[in-house]
């Protein structure tokens, strides 16, 4: 007898059975097959600052990080992260005990949830959510409890219902999983909303994991408020950051966690059995990137704002209802004005119809019907690419 032994039991365990190939892989493959403009997956089509790239080359040539770096991350980067948090937000972290470097924000999320959750715990998360949240909660054996951000067409934004958030918390709730600026909706939670979240966490003695990877991409006067700065939150919040979105080096996979010593120690205990360490030479480069002057961050935000407005105008002219984001580099649109209602079918057909790829928001929802008519476009692309995409999208109404 040759070949694999037959078995009636599926290979993939039940916790992950609902998660197949990610929609990003599916849509990126569709973009390649059709030669379409890929406004689906959130990665820039240009590299970040030349001086940061050269810092990585210098580290490679100098032999820094070519072998295993320290488990918590190289001291230079941990110090740079702590200084960044202090300079930007007035948060003081000990680089040795309160900062942990990870393989991107995705590993930070996974290690944090695996470390802090017990099977049967509940996690309240804002829906729609980054797809790894659901998978990591499942891997930890916990249960996700989504609280849906509701579309407000008049304000062209998605809003958090604080009463719904409070009602979602039960005696089994272990932590709140918050993302602001929020992917995919572009919502930036206000200081008032975050204060209510903080008060709830303190009242119910909850941990909070806050994904802030788009912290430097806020527009139109919106303010990014780190949850850890609010009363009662410093000791119960795990803050996740990343270099990829801010410096346009997503392939380097350098992220981090900042939190109180006990929380960082717990996360490190899980992280050491995931990648152990990663991104050695790139860690030195990101340390230099975090020390760039404010002019870099201001110019980066200004450039992305112009691209947001360019694509938003093109989408509006093409007939979409546009929810103009206050943060991130994604635009959520409503396809119902185009006479469509199924975002997944729309996105699968879009490359053949006009040569553009987008992401159906429904994949970010437990309540798929809530996200069905919404589609996400990324604007972190070259201006010429966005202009061409806008021209293609105009043909939808033809």
C-alpha cells in the first residue's frame, strides 16, 4: 500500500476549521491572474525612507543582527520604542522590562492572546476586525464576542455604540480587543469613546489589548489617543505597534508590545515559542526610523491624505457611497448605490469588469450580513496608480 494512511478525521483542528485561505491571498492572486490594479491588500508600492533602508544595509554589513538577536529585541530598538512613546504621548516604559519586539504586529497579537487567554474566556472585539484577531482568539480556545461598528451615512463614518459594548461584557469576559485607528473602517475612536472604554475596563477589571499600528495616520484633525494614557489603564493595557505601516517596510515584519512588566513577561513567554526572534538587522534600522524628526511623520501623513482624497473622489465619481476615513490607509465604500448588495460577488467580478481589485468587508465580520454591502480599497499606492484606478472605476456605470 502506498500513499497517505486514510483517516476519517480532518487534519485541521476544529478551532481553525472556519479559517481557510485568507481573502488577501485570494484577491492578490486574482490581481496577478487578471493583471489588475491591486487596491486590496494593504501594502505600499514604494519603499520607505532611503536613510532607513541604508541603516538596514549598514547593520547587515557590520554584522549586527545576522545571528539571533536578544529574545526581547535589540536594546537599541527597545530604547527607541520607549523614547517614541514618551516623546509622542508622555508614556514612560522601561526598555528592559516593559518593551518586547515581535515579528510584526500579527505576532504581537497572537502572542498576547495566547498568553493572556484561557479556554472558555470571552474576548470582546470591535467588528469588523483584522482577520487574524478571530484566528488568534480561536487558537487560544477562547470565544470572540463582536460589537459592531455601525455605519453613520450622514457623518460618513462608523460609530461605536457604547451601550452595546457594555452589554457585551459578561462574567466570562477576560479582555477587550480595541483597534484605533480602525482597519477596515478608518474610524478613529474619540477621546470620549476611549474614556468610556477605559471606565468599563476598570469597572469590570478587564485587560485591554489595543492595536495602534496606524497611530501616525490620522487625518482631518482627528487625534490618536493611546488607551494606556487614560486613568487606570497603564497597568491593564497591552499596546501593539508596528514599523510596517509607518515606514512602508511591511516585509521587514518588525512590531512591538509595550505594557507593564507582568504583562510583557506573559506575552514574551508565548512569543518565545512562536518565532523566538526575528528581523535582526531590521531592528537596528527601525530604531533609527523611530528617531526621525517630526517632519518625516508630518510629510508621510500629508502624502497619504492627498492620496486618500484622490481615491475618495474617484470612488465617489464612480458611484460608490464613500466613508471617508479619519485614519489608516483604507477607504470603506457602500456598493448599494451601484445597484449591488453582495460585496464578495462584487469584488470577485471587479477585476474582469474594470481591472481593479478590492476586499469585501464581509470577511471581517461575524455578522456577515452587516458587512455585505461594504468594500474596502487601499490608497497606499503611487499617485499615478490611484489615478489609473479611478479612471478604470468610472467605467462601472458605463
